[in-house]
C-alpha cells in the first residue's frame, strides 16, 4: 500500500482541542463538545470521539469571542505553545474597534462619607432649624 492510498491521519476532536491548547484539560474539551458547543465544518457535534483531520474547520465559543479555526495538522502530543499554534490557522474575524472610548473612572463629586467639618455644619444647621 503506497502513501497515496493511506487514509488521512485523524484524531478525536476533544483530544485535538486539548493538544492545540484551546482548553486546559481534556475533560473540559470533552465537556464542551458533549454540550454541543463545537461545530465541525458547520455541523453541530456532540460526540467527543468525532474524528477530525487536516482541512476541517472548527467553530466554538471561547470566552466572549467565537473562534473559527482551520485544522492544519494532527498533533502527536500536547507540546509547548509554538508547537500547538502550528496545528491550526485562526480564521476568527478581528474584533471591531471601539467607537467610543471606554468610560473613565468617575470623578469625586463631593459625595460619600462626610468629613468631620461637614458633620459639624450639618449638626449646626439641624440645631438652628429645631429652635
């Protein structure tokens, strides 16, 4: 059998997501797949053991962003980050720039706990009002 006849290398989806360092543990990756949070080539997947190969496109939420990933290779181990980044091509669209600046911290408006001087003034005004 020649290499052209050999089947393409495949790997379980949860294992690949863990190899590529999208999830800290394999059980976290398996849980997300089982919950139906991952799509392979546009189809929702709930089987952890779904086989993926190079060329497949994965879509899943990670934090506040939706990641779109094209699988470039199947890893043999969970190695360092540069090795993991070589396994995929990130197709995630860039986040739109913020139109407005984020709000600044509120300025002091004279509110909050009164000072000793403020309390004395308030006490004097109450005492005059009661007379």
